[in-house]
C-alpha cells in the first residue's frame, strides 16, 4: 500500500505515523499521533462516505449538496461543450450526484 495518499493530511494536521497502514472496505487507514494523542487517519474511497464528511465539515445538508453538484455538473458540461472540450468527467459527476440523491450509491 502506498502511504502517499496520507502525506497531505499528515502535513496539514501535524500528525506523526504510529504504525503500518492497512485497508478497510471503504478506504485506507493509518495509525497516527497528534502530539501525544493516538488517532487513526482514514482516507475514504466511498463516495457516500466522502459526501458525508464534506457535509459534516461544511455544515451543509447532504441533499442540498448533491442537488448543487448535479446542477453544477450539468452547467459545466454545457459550457465545456460550447468550448469544444469533452465533458465526460462532468457527466460522470452528474451521474454520481444523481445516484447519491436517490440513494442508489
């Protein structure tokens, strides 16, 4: 497992590694310390979990965030097509937001 997925979080939160990384069903985990306090750093791969983390941190309603993401992805795709750029990434984001809105993801 490549611990580089943890690097920016270790730096931003001033964490030190306190064990070997390991995988869970939804992401990668790394035992860390913040000063003398033991903790676990998790980098999630689950879109549902990532959305939950964003909503909690920003104090935004989950449904509102997904509606905003869907609208933004659609508008952005339109602008990209007008500029002759392939909007496939925006379409994928729109699909994911729609799935998360209806609870299918």
